[in-house]
C-alpha cells in the first residue's frame, strides 16, 4: 500500500518538474499547456492535503497546530497566485509575475513541509495510518479528477486548526 507521505513527495517532484517545463516553454500555447496542468495540480494537491493529511497532523504532531496553520496559509498564497494568473494574458508581464509568485510560495511551502510537517507526521503516525491515508489520497484524486467538485477557496488558517483539533 502507498504511504501518504510518499504520495505527497511524488506530487512535490511533479511540481518541480512542472515549473522547470515552464522555464523551457517558448510560446504562449506551450506556456498555457504547461501552466494549466500545473496550476490545476497545485490546487487539487492543496485540497487533498487539507482533507486528508492536515486533520491528522494538527491533532498528533509535536508542532502540528503551528505547522498546519502555516501550511493552510501557504496554500492560500499559492491558490491566490494561481487565480491571479488566470486574469492575465498568458506570457504577459502580469501573468509571469503571478506565476513566479506561485512558484516562490510553492517552493517555500515544499521546503517547510518536507523539513518539518512530514517528518513530524511520520514520527506520530503508524505505518497502518499512513497506508490508510495513502489509500484515501488516491481515492481523493480519482473522485476529483480534473478538480471536479472542489471549491479551490482560501481557508482561514486559525479557523481550520480550531475546526480540526
């Protein structure tokens, strides 16, 4: 069975590759093709973490509440940058500014999650729980193919933590 932390790390690697593909894209059609897929994946990933990983970390991690609040705030910044990019012509300066903001926020978030939240989760979650959540993760992606029925809305980080304690 797949461990949720491994699945999350797989997504993180896909994000890094996606941003590298943007570096190589040469025209607006190519930029749009790469960005639309990457932006959607970023949004779905945030929703999946908020539905599956963070409700457990907030209750069981050494610094779970703080790490969760920080992660929800990061997700909001990434979502906002993705939404901002959609308001501009692909390849324009304003579009690139939004895409770069998403990239910067995502890079910071991945580093924090990989260095803090995921190790904290691993220390407190049994192998069985990690496998169970991995199955839920895969099901989530199947149930929400292409973002189907996901709101992609910002969440209040403090309220999220309160709601999941």
